[in-house]
């Protein structure tokens, strides 16, 4: 057991955990943020996606010992009021069905749009293929990413 | 009028309300038996539960209850929409609350068999209408006019002869003193304001910000967590286990043998119980378990399908018969025969199996993602030998169900663990547990025979399905009856038809998987119809239309899919069609294939048409069809559970492959508009997907695919 200082959604947490404990379980069971989900445990499904230093990682396969002192963002931290353009677009397109994979989908989509404000379908394929949706919301995910991009571009031109 | 009391938990749920509440209960099968006044400002509130679908406070706040588990199919919104339409309120005026599992209060609560709208269509509308009539009556009394000169709209009652109106909130106290009407008049479709409109689902916002609570997220005070090492061959026994190392893991509290009832068998295991999931999992990894599991070591995919093939020459059980297939077939000019094979499938919901159960002296409480609250409650009461009303069922959001979460195995296993440790226990399955323990969608070998005359008319048709019958797995099951009825019988007008089932027995547990036997029956039937059309030298749609000329609903759906897909207009593309009726609805799909720049086959588009009668939320229907197609394509091209040494080979998404976004085609959905009785929507979109695909592959390449899954890139 060791103590790790984690910076999650701009808050500081000091946690005691085994060095090999995946960040996913630290976030869910020690810090208590359950928006990030467990799907497979082997980085195949993307349900556990969080941002680490602004980059999407699969927290189920990321040991807590590697996560210290760098900014981590979870689904709870991408907006204060459900008003991130991706969340807005997700709602407008009615993307989620069961919703379980959607935190991971949104985190991957946010990371894509942070890097590329107007992604192509190819960009979407590349960035989103690590996120499985068993309910099959892929067509709506694609539409919502394009929609979020338009919202972000509109917001940018307004400012 | 009953005086009903509110218990602490429901009071907390209702605590956003104050003042007088008009609460309307539902006692299956009749409509509301009386309104109930609960004055929540009275501090002496305690006791039994409110059993209501509609709550209206004196401030006019309206809360509608969704009584069925929400697993993505949209009941969270569509059940309240059924109430709201007749209640004459806008969905924007409404808050939604999830009910607990209690069939005494809420009637039938199962989600499965695509039945929620079909079963609730009338009862919930009657509930809403009854409340509306009581509110109108209350307003009429206040104005001293006849109720017939009043009408309700947007949460207010209006006096038709002047501009006066009264909000529901101001009427609720008076309304609660009235007798609920025995007969109510329901609106006709042309007057619908809510039903048939695409309403935004209230649970969707919660699913975009991490707030929605799934089973895996539930925490109850004093809860321990368990991870169970179960027999990989399902029926294997625990010979012995060594928990010395497991018990040394910090956080691990105890280790014990477990039993999970699976139909007529028991799956044994060893549970590690700890204060956190991670500790339980680390403890489980350190277990040494000796299994007695040699019994089915020689069972493999090869042996299974070899046996199925041999068995296909048997007569089997008759599911449906018309005319005399044997004689007619012999006399036909053109005979076509084909064998179709479908593998076992796992449900693979994104949320792995999990449940929280707390067994105390004479009582039991459950929290989690379940599809069958009523069955679960009865099963727990039976297993624990306690009265049903001592079992409390709390239903969370489900991270997918697809039939898997309707089964009782995992909840009974968890209850036994909780009873032994004397604390609430959450059992979490790893993805490996979830994938390989089943129960599975049964594998199927279908033997099809068709006889045509020289005009290409279909005179004789036989479908013989060789697979496990789910119902035969129960103790004392009647094995003389076939169970695999979904999608078994075609609507085609063929004078001589025989549909048979040759039941097989394997140690592998099988159960409902989205669209159940329609997923395998539908594939075989519709792939074969295409082969018959080829033999008859007719276009696949024309061939089917001729056989459906006395079925106007099928004809309309097939013509619509022909029109909307631009059927065979582009000579460079491959087009395939399939039409299947299941769960009360008719769905046709056209798959359109092309080649990419590297020459590989790609699925460009799916066009789907569904006739599901009168509808609740068209956007939800489209979403369900889109999702069914993705799941159907996954089963057609990517995923299968294979067996070796009596156990499932695939354990996680590395080998049990899912369709991903880059492989998902464009999907277009059309909903037929009519006034037929509502049909199901959750499952009917899946059966046509695989046959439409293989039929399109044939159109494009001349190659027939008869075994799933197949690799599109290899065509």
C-alpha cells in the first residue's frame, strides 16, 4: 500500500492503494466517482475512458502509481452544468440507450474534438473505434460528434 | 376511499412534493380503485407504501411512475407517455420516477419479449384517463356545471362555455374525494398529442453526465463485495479449494463455496468476500480450486455441430403443419435443400452481471439491474422460505439486458452468499465470467427444403431446426412440446408446410437472447427464401410478394423497403432483403453492399421498415431498430461462442468481437403508419439483419453464406 496524490476534476485527493490497483477502481471505489464504468478490464471496450493530461486513457489498465500528480478528468468534470457541446449534442441527437458505455464514448469524443474541431468520418472512426456500444448507438454517436463540432465552431465564432 | 400511509423510503422519493397529493393506484386487472389522499405536511406519516402511477401535488407538480426496468429500450419515457396522453399533460410538465418491483401494486413488470408497450398500452391509458375524469369532475363541481361541458388540456381543466380554467394542482384535493370511474373513454389516434411524437427521454441527460445509477454503482451501508470463481464447464463440482493465500489479501473477509441454480443444474463456485471489489478480485486470483469437471471434456463445437447434422435426419417434433409436405415435395419439379448454421452467442451487455442482495432474519432486499422484478421476488421468497412481501426489489438502470438479466441464477447465488456472511453482498462478475458462463443464445442447425413447380411457384416448404429447447431445461419439463416458436412460421402462402424441431440436450445452458429463436429461425427461413427465388428465377422481393398477396400488412412493408432502398437500381451494388414477423411486429430490411477502393466488400447502408401498429415514441423505435441491426450484424459477422473441452473458449472482447463504429453502416428506419394494435419494438429489428446481409452478399458476389459468423472481407 502507498499513498498517491491524485488531481481529479481540479480537486486534490490523497488515496491509499496498492501501486498496481487500476485507476478505474480508485476513481470508482476510493474517490467515489462512479460515472466512469467497468466494462472489460483489458482495455478492449473503452467504458473506463478518462483524460490523463488531456489524453484519453483506459483507466482499467492504468495503474494508480502512474497517475499521481497529473490532471485527470472524468465524465463528472467535463462541464459544470451538462453544457459541454458534446453533452448538448448527445442530448439533442438522443444518443444513449442503456447509457452504460456513454461516459466512455463522451470522453473519447471530447478528446477528439479537443484535438480536431472539425473531424471527418475517418477521424471519428479512428478515435472512436476503441469504444464498444452493445446497444448499437454508433450512427447517433457519429451524428452527435458532427453536431458537437458545429456547436463548438458556432461558439468559437461568437467569441 | 382508502387511507394509505407512506413509508420512509417512499417519503424521501416524494419529498420534492408537499401538500395534498392525488395518488392513483393500479390494481391489476382493473383500473384505479380509488384515489388516495396523503397529506405530506402531516408529520405523522408512516407505515405502508403508496402504490401509484400518478402523483399530483396541490402545487400542480406531476410525477409519473415508470414501473418497468429501463435497459435502453426507452420504457422510462414511454410508460409515462401512455399515462400523460390520457391525463392531458405535456411531457415537459412531468417528472418521472422509477418504481420498485411489486406486482401487487404495479402488475406485470417484466421487460422481455418486447411486451412493455403491448401490455401497458391499455392499462396505463385507462389510468391516465381515470385521473383526468376525476379532475374534470372536481372542476365541474366547483363551477356547478356538468362535466360534459368541461375538458382537460395541458394540466388544466377548462370550462368550454367561457375562458375559465383550473390547474390540476388546485383540483387535486377535491378530486381525491371522488370515486374513480369504472369505465373511461380513451382518445382516438387522431387526437393524440403525446403518443406518436418523438419525445426526448428524461433518462438521457443522466446518461451523459455520469449521474445515472446502474447496478454496478450501487452502495448500501455495510455492503461487502464478492467475486466468484465458478466452474468453467457449468456443472463441474468443487472437489476442494485452498483459500490460505486468498485470506491473506488485505480486505478479504471470508471465502466460501457457492451454488448457483441454473435450470435443472447447479453451477458450483468459490466466492471471495471482501470490503472492496479490488480486494475480492485479488483474493480470487490467489484461490486454488480443484474441479471435478471431466464430465464434458469431449464436448466441442465440432462434436456439437456433427451431432446436430446427424440429428437433422430425424422427424422431430411438429411445430406447425399444413397440407402434406412429404408427398408434395416428392412431386415438385425443382427441389432446393440447404443447411444453415448459427453459433452460440453471449449477451455481452456493457454492464457485466452484478447484483446487491441483503438477507436478514426473515427478510431480503435486492438492488440492481434486473429484467424480471416479479419473478425475482418470487424466486427469492421461495429460496429463502420467507413471505413474498418480505422481499423488497429495487430496480436500478440496466446497462443492457437482452434477456440475460431476466434469469434468476445470479441473484439466488448472491442471496446465498449474503445469508452466509450475514451482511449485504454485492456480487460483481468479471467480463470473463459474464462471457463464458452463459446462459447463451442456443446454437442452431436448420435444415431447409423447398419444392417449386416449373412456374417457380412454391408448393412445399420444410424447416427443421436442430437445437436446444430452452423450456426443456427446467425440471419436469414436457419434452414432447417444442418451444422455439419465435420466427418459426412464415406468413407465406404455401400449400404444404412443415415446421419441425429436433430438440437437443447439452450441458450448455441456453436462454432468451434478443429476439430468441427468431434470430436463428429468421436467418434460415429468409436466407432460404432467397435460394428459392434464385431457383424460380425471380427477383427476391417479387418472389415474396407473390406469396404474400393476401397479407396486406406484409405487402405494404415489403413494398416500402423496396421503394426506400432503391432496390437494385445501382448495378454496381449488391442488394439483399429479408422480412420477419416476431413479437407482434413485421420488420423488413434491405442491405446494400458495395466494394471499397481495396476491393473489399463493405456494407454501405441498411434500410429498415417496421410495422409495429400504433406507436408511443417514434425516435425510440428508430433507436431500437438501429441497435438491433448493429447487434444482428455483430452476430452475423463477428461474434460467436465456441466450445472446447466442454467450456466456452471466448472470454472477453478480444475474442468475442463486437461490431465497432467504423464497421457500422448508415441505417435508415421507416415506421409504418396505421391504427393496428401495438406490436413489439425491442426485438423485431434483429431477425432480418443477417439474412438480408447474406442475400446481399449473394447478389453482389454470387456466393451463398450459410454459416454464421462469416468474414465479410473474405468474400
